[in-house]
C-alpha cells in the first residue's frame, strides 16, 4: 500500500510503498476513506517527546471501510463504514466498560491514517449511521476532544466563555459552549484567518487585537471570562488566561505544550482560579460527537477546508506549519 511516512524528526514526510497490514486475532483492517491532519501531527515531526520517528505513519483522525477481519472479531462485517477512535484499550476492564478508555492499563494511541489501509481493533470502531459521511467520521475525534474539555470545565448556562486559539479544537469548543448554553462566547487569536468560521460555529465575537489583547477580549465579553479554554499550547498563555478569567473562574488546558511554562501562582491563588487539564475524551463523548452530526448539526462540518489525495500530503503537511486560511485538511488516500 501507499503511505505518507515520517523520514525522521525535522524532515518532510515521503510517499512510500509499505506492506499491507494483516489482521491478527481480534484485529480488523480498515480501508482509510478520510483522515484529518491534526496540529499534534505537526508537533510529532518536530518534538521527540511524542516518541515518533523514521518509519512512523501518522494520522489518528480517520474513518473508512472494514475490509478484513481477524479471528474472533464480533460485531463488525466487511463493508461496514466506521469511524476509528484513536484510543487503544483492552475493551474489557472496568475503565473501558465505563467508557474511560484512556485510563485502561493497555492504553495507547492509534496512528496509521496517512495510508491506504490501517490496522485497528473492533472496540475502536464506531459504525457510521447513513446520515454521516466518511468526512464526518474523520472530524469526530477533534469534536470529542473539545467536548471533553467543555464537560470538564463545569460550564453553566449563561457563562462568559473565552477561547484562546482559533484552531479546530478552539472552534469546536465554541460550538459546544454555545450548544451547552454559554451566554457569551468569544474566540481570541493573533490573526483573523478564522474569524468568519468562528462566528459561524457559534462564537458571538472574535478578537485579534495584538496591541490590547486583554482589553479587547474583556470588551467583547462584557467583563472577565467565567471560563477560559487555552487551545494553543504555547508558553505564556496560562499566565494570560489568569489575567482574563474572573475570580473563582476556571481555566481549561487543551493545548499541548511539551516545554516548561511559568506563571504567577500567587495571582492564580489570590483569585481562587481552578486550573483544569483535559486530555483525550470518553467513549460516551466520542459517540455524543457523532450523535450531534447524525442529528443534523452542520457547524462542525465547517472545520473542513480542503480534501487532498495522499500524494499531496507531504507538501500540504509542510504548508500547514504556516498560518493560513486552512483549518482542517482531510486526506483521501483512495483519490
């Protein structure tokens, strides 16, 4: 099969021919129909903390068709269209049975979506309803990540919400916050590339004022935020969020930052701010994200700005390192 393969850290991906996956007992092979390029994929090719290197096939936001079944696989059939949750787990322990798959002792992250075929497990496959496309299946993962963060925040109806970062996770947070009754939702970024998309997905306002970022956000919100979602993952934003949140408000960290960050803990303590970290999602939240699409929510589909064939992946991947109007790019390996 063809795949976009890592050549090492700080090197572009390359299209190569690699062996087709063969399912072992309890495994399935999926023909990848769509796979999203995630910002964390970009980080994985630059930062050794993610544990990826030469020979790795990235891609954890994918959906496709089941084409092969290993022995003892139940509940799936060849031809089923599925979204693949990237959270690998045993599927049988108390954590898995409760839907908290990221706390399974066998937990790991599924990649492999930047290829024509991918090997996965039945308990990671969620059948797509007739209303959902393969493109829908590929955006369930970022929707679920954002939903988990909003659920962790303790958001209450009428709250003022500030979202730092207008990438796919930040925009998905705007969608869920508005859907869950936030009274005012403002997205803040350093550029206006995603302004129209943010407003269409549920934000009441969008600010990109570098000269007075704190004041611009406060004016747009009509006061300090009850909840701030940090969806970028760069040093300095926790400290900024502490200034932007109200006393006894909450800051939710969704951005991935692998380098040390500093902030004034006294400033946080004096306001009794709750600092919440949010990682991954539950199985129930993954299903809820799909259910929102199944029930007709059109806003999340606005995340997708382009669909490309596999051969274009290396060039587009490198281009995404520079901020443009692109949001979520999907790979269609069979195109």
